[in-house]
C-alpha cells in the first residue's frame, strides 16, 4: 500500500507560511535594525534560532504519511536534516566562491543552517528519505502538474531561496566598497527575499491548483 497523502487546504498553506514568516520577523525584531550589517553572525544566529522550531513543527504537521510516521519522527527527521542540509549548502557556497577562513566560518555556519531551513528541512520533515518525492519536489516539472499542495509549499520557497542567494552574490566581487557586499550579508538578503517571493508564488500555484480541481469536478 502507498503512503497516505495529507490533504492540505489553501488556508492551511497560508497559515503555515505566515508562521514561518513570523519567525523571520521575530528574529529581525530581536536583532534590531541593521544587525545583519554590524554583526552578521549574531543576526544569522537569531534567524536560525527563531526559524528552526517553527519550520520543523509546521512541516512535521504536514508529513506525507501521518499514519505510519508520527509527529515526533517527522520532527526528528527535520532535526537530522538541518546539519546535513547545512553541510551541503556550505559546500555548494564554498565551491561557488564563498570565502574560507576563521573570519568567516561562524557566519558561514549560521548562513548554511538558515539555507537548510529554507531548502532541506521542510522536505526532510514531509518526505523523509523518499527518493521519488525528493526528485519530484526538487524538479521544476511539478509546477502546474503536482496534485499535492505540500509540494508547492516546499518547492517554490526552496527554489526562491537558492535563486535569491545566487542573485544576491553578484555584487560581492564588485569594487563598490560597500559594507553590505561582505559575505554573507548580501547573500542572506537575497536568500530571504527569494524565499518570501517563493512563498507567494507557492500560494498562487496552490490557488490555481484548487481552481483546476473544481473545474474538473464540475
């Protein structure tokens, strides 16, 4: 027998994204305005601390097969996925040119954890080690074709964060000598902006999917 897919409503998707946004807003409030510029490691640490519990709880509740996978098991998968995803994000960033050195390693660690929360942890909570589900959610082919709302909730914000971080890295090598060009400040701004835009895109896709389902039913 296949896994029983949790049915997610559009309202639940909005609420889930709102809770995750609340974590980012809380971290920004605690850190204070301009904290990412003045002390990137401290600001990123607050982002991770505030965002991690919300992301793990929200997506553990949306786990793919609730009858076979308990909430605690899904949460454990998210906790395990956090350092794994952080390692992969840090490795990818370094390969693409992120600076390596004692000066940067703390900020890089927290940045990679934040990226893991944006990209890796939600899928770990929902899908576990399902290779097929991971391939589907990481592929652009799900857009407009997936019948599962959770796929859009995971895929679009994840892709948005990666694209945003990549675009945010463009000003780094330019000789403008601006404080925000330092690693990983502009990359963090780009990742957060891309992640939030991805959330909005996912909600649009979810509404469009719900309308298609109603039209077919009629």
